[in-house]
């Protein structure tokens, strides 16, 4: 189990929950995050952040993990497999099922993992994101008027299978 020693009171309202959660994401073991999430607060907070795919990025250095001051192009992070593997593990362990995410720029193995593992709800936002990220931008415009037929013709096999499997929810 990891213990984070801070010089400030984390329960002080001036300490933003995002800063605390970021420390957990960067340093806690996935099993410890599951323990911290027994009341669902960690999961709810992560799922409330549409920008989660870029918000939790940090840059690996030889001496420590450092939070990036601003979002960067995800293509430059492809070599940092440890970051992606860690985030995928956390998403799996917390069983996070996204309802809405901002589209990241460039390649994003975390988004691919969410899509391939079916770790998303069949909401209009997630369906559009799935179609857009599979390089079907022109089809995404049709989703508002011909949703089902657009999905069927999108070529997004995993999305099509998921919609067929959960047709009553869709």
C-alpha cells in the first residue's frame, strides 16, 4: 500500500480533489486505487472528467514522474508504454465505463483500449467518438439523423457487435 505524505491537509477545501487524485494515479498501485474507491468517489471523479485521456498525463523522466504543464500531442507519448499500460490497468481494475470523453489528438492507446474492451456506455457521445477515432469522420456527421444505419455502415466492427448485443439498451 502506498502512503502519500503531504505538507497540507488534503481534506482542506482549498486542496483541489484533482491534485489528490493525480497523485494517486501517478504513484498508487492499481489495487490501492481500488481500495480507495470503495465508496466510488475515485471512479465518479474520473468519469466526470471528459478530458480524462489527456488530464492525467505525466512525463516520465529519469528521476521522477512530473505532471505536464499543458496537454501535449499524444503521438509524442507513444514510446512511453509504461504510462499507457498503467492507465489501462487502472481503467480495468476500477471497471470504468465512460459515457463521454473528449477526443484526443493523435494516437491514443488508452482510447483504443476502452473501445476494444467495451469499457464505454452506448451514449451518443461515445458512439460518435468511436466512429471518429476509427477514421470515419465523414460518417460521424450522419449519426444525428441516421444513427443505426450509420453505425452499421461504419466498419467499426466492435461497435457494431456491441450495439447488436445490447440492442434493447441502445
